[in-house]
């Protein structure tokens, strides 16, 4: 059996602590409008701080992930 490769963008290990993906918890607890704001705010967070990091690409990929979730809602 091969160990599952750690995916730092789509499903980091620390996002599933407690048995549920953070994004799924947020979707369950927020209204549609609040959830859209959460996705947008998180994407903006990653975009705005990427320039200060050595690994910019990772934050850009994370921002893209959150924008893709916004697109899926529409």
C-alpha cells in the first residue's frame, strides 16, 4: 500500500484536524452570502501576502483554489 502524497494546496493535513475539512465546516455554518465573502476574503489574503514570501507560487495556487470555489457557486 502506498502512502497518499501530501497535497499542500487542495487538502493540507492541518485542514482536516477534527475530522472535517475547514471549508466544509464554513459552508455548513455560514449563509451563502457569508460563505462567498469568506472565499473572496481568503483569496485576497493569499494574493496580498504572496509577494512577501519566498514561495509565492504556493500562495497564488491557494488563491486560485478559493477563486475556483467562488466560480463553482455561480
